[in-house]
C-alpha cells in the first residue's frame, strides 16, 4: 500500500469487501480496511460487523515526518521508509483501540543521536 498524499491512506481504505465465505451483508462480517479508528477496533474486538482493520500508526507517521524534514533541511536524501502494513483482528488486538507499533521512538532517537 502506498499513501495517496492526502493523508487518508490508500484510495481503497474506505471500501468494504466481503469476508472469505461471506454471502453478503446480512449475517456476515465485512473486511473493512481503513485507518483503524477506535470505532473500527471496537467492531473488530466485538466480533460484530467487521473482521479486521488496517490501522494507520499516526504517532509513528508524525515521527517519520519530522525525520524526513530533518533529512531535507540537512541536505540528506529521503529515507524511503514505508511502514509495513499491519492487519488487526480480534485475535491479535489484545483489546486495544489504536495501533502504536513498538520500537520506532527508540529507532528515531538513535538516528538523531539522542
């Protein structure tokens, strides 16, 4: 997946897709990739209406923006980093209502020499 540049993620992010084996909306759950907002996590965690979500790690993206600005202002090339896609299901969410991947703060602090 690549960003659209509008800050809303991929163009496909708001579409709904049938879950495997689904026969339509009635009585089925949907695969709804999106930004992983708290309501999406609640639907996924409850097992109702939505089987999974693809969250955007907004805090991590903020740190990446700062890193890219630092690189640009110091005349360095862009990092080229693309965050990996993370699919949240009830089985791997741990009851969370947002996605904040571990380790990126430490990695950026190391890059910045802190």
